[in-house]
C-alpha cells in the first residue's frame, strides 16, 4: 500500500467496509500501520460514498480500499467511480486465476464486466510497476 500511496501521491486512505467500520480493534491495527503523514478513514459503504463526494471537492488524494467485488459494485451504485484496480482477490474454491495471484469466481467476473460496461476502467495490477491488464472478455 505504501508504494501505491507514493506513486499516486495519496494522502488519504479510505477503507470502505461495513464489518471493519464496526470493529474498533481492526481499525486500531490499521492506524498503527499507517505512515504518520497519511490520513486513514474507515467507513461503511454508504458512509464512504458520502465521504467520496466530499473528497471530490477538497484537495486530498484518496485511495479507496474495498474487500470484495460485491463491495465495489455497492459503492458504485451509491457513488459512481471511474477506475477500479482489482489487485488483491486471492484464490479460494470456486475462483479461477485471472492473472498472477488475482482470482475471481464466474459471478465476480460478471460483476466486474458489468462495471466495465458501465464505463468503469476495470484493470488488474498488483504493483505500480506492473502493466495494467484488462479483464478478459
């Protein structure tokens, strides 16, 4: 995450996750891991959508972290975004490899395809030095 923050000049990380928003311990661990010059916000998906509307007009550079494809779709329904980097979905039963260690189930691939058809630039990129890979058709 630190590499992404540096490359993208990020000064604010927003974790958009309903469960983490209700878990003070997880939030404290995240805060301890943050560099001192980085602001961290943790919010449920609906609250995160509201925060992103504010972020559009202030001077901050915000990186949003989501736990799942379903969370990305839910956030998009509440606050449309232009780009989605799928960089950390691991292999579990029912998922197939998309590229390197990124995997998705057929249902997740369909949801990502729906986002792409809605105008979102959906791509796979583990680290900034990797070339962006488009979702297979």
